[in-house]
């Protein structure tokens, strides 16, 4: 399998390392030639001078570009007959994302949406505990993801028209996780605040199951700080994990006094690197012609929910999903 990465920034770098671990033949194209050359020498890749030459020599194109460039690049890749992996958020409008899926369908190639959170061992472990009935019916979920503004707040990330802002770009990880774990949301309510490049948002999702989820996402902290966490309470127990302490995923059972279980997390290794797991799942789906972890419907559902949350933050009013405007 020959893979061509487009973009050599933070995600181009993370994907190159993972593809290299997976042993694929790798090429890279980026606007930043110097950065692409460094990436290529470290991860044993060829550098393509332009997108067309990359498209001509690979089977899979991995779009690691700023979000506002995803649609046109994915459509060009599909027209060239390449399967497409695309970083999240897929696009800056649901219609653009739908058009990307349609272009890939028309060209007979697949589109994989890279939602890497699904491949983080702690997040998977928490969801598996829920599915195994370890906390009864899940009722109340809190997710947190906060750090500093990307690239010090000076890049395209700070422009909502090009990145989607903190809700579409950062909160989307946890929105997808909440929907994956608790099912569809029927109503969302959000608040956000902005001070220059600093943004902080909070959203409450009411799921059709009756469960509720609070998500916090922030680009508001000093450089170097990045915190994530999960608290998930069910009818018979609680799951807890926090990046501050990085303990095992814990479950607590109030009815069974004193009973507490810890799900040990595997040590970080190529076998547990979320990017290796994610892109390895792409390869397996292609080789074995089977579904990928993130279905098109799920990818679009997470985007629709993120846009509803952004709309609620803008208007200050709750937004009901599933009612087309
Ligand atoms: N999955 C995650 O955890 C995660 C984390 C960060 C970013 N992302 C997403 O990944 C995507 C890329 O983000 P990033 O942090 O790597 O951005 P970045 O700004 O670090 O890198 C973008 C790269 O694209 C190159 N580029 C820009 N315009 C180009 C063009 N027209 N042609 C070729 N190359 C061009 C730049 O030179 C740079 O190498 C975004 O959609 C972002 O939202 C996902």
C-alpha cells in the first residue's frame, strides 16, 4: 500500500510516524518544502513537489491540511482514484462533508474520517465498561479537553472561518465520543467566551436515551498545558479517568460497598499508539474490505451536533437536532 500525506504540520508528523510504524511506502507533499523534507528524511518518505504528482503515485491520500482545504483536496484525490483519509473536522459545513462522501462514492474509493480519540486506550476502556454493563445504564457524562491556543494563537486555527473554532475543531473529539458512547443527542445548549485567540466553550447534550453529557473545551491555557478527562456515572457505578494523574480507568460501585475496580491501561508502545491503531484500522478496512470504526453516518452526525452546539453558543438558545431548518 502506497500512502501520500498532504501537509507536514503537527498531524502530518503524527501520521507519518504511524504510517512508518505500519510499514507502508510513504510520500509527502506540503507547501512547506523544508518541513516536508525533514519529515521525509525522518520517516523514510519521498517528497512530491506538487499534489498532482503525489496523487499519481499513491493508493491512499492522507489529508493533514488546515481544515478549510479538506474538501477540495479530498475531491481531487477521489477524482484521481485514491482512497482518502482525512483529519477531523472533515469540513467547515455539513454540505461540504456530504459532498466529500459523494465524490468518493462516485469515484469508487473510500473516505476514512480520522477521529483518533476512538483509538485512545482509556476512552475505549471506559466505553467497553459501559457496554459490558459495569455501571448499569449510563446517565451522566462529563468530558474535558483543554489546552493552549494551537501554534500560540497566531495561525489559521485562530480564524473561525478556516478552522471552525474551538467547538468544531477541539470539542468535536468529545462530541463524537459522547454520541458513540451514549447514542444520538436530541438537544444541545452551549455557552462560550473568547478573548483574542483564547476560546473556552461548554456544551450540554441531552441524548435520546435520556442521558446527559457536559463537555468543556478550551484553547485558553498557557503553553504546555493539555488536560483531558472522563467522569461517567451510571445507575450502578461510576467510571473516572483524568490525564492529570493518568491512573488506570477506575470504576466505583456504591451499592457494592468498598468495591472498586481498576482497568489497567497498556503501556505506551507502537501497539497502543492511537495514531498507529487508527491508521492500522484504515489499512485493515481496505485490505479486508470491511467497515471502518467511524461510519460516514457517525462522522456526519458528530459534525451536525457540533454545528448545533456552535449555533447554541452564538444565540444563547438551546438547539433541537433532527429538525431541518
Ligand atoms: N486528530 C487530532 O488530534 C488533531 C490534532 C491537531 C489538528 N488536527 C486537524 O488536522 C488538520 C491539520 O492540522 P495541523 O495541526 O497539522 O495543522 P498545521 O498548521 O500544523 O499543519 C498544516 C500543514 O499543511 C501545510 N499546508 C498548508 N496549506 C497547504 C497547501 N495548500 N498545500 C500543501 N500543504 C499545505 C502547511 O505547510 C503545514 O505543513 C486540521 O484539520 C486540524 O483540525 C487534528
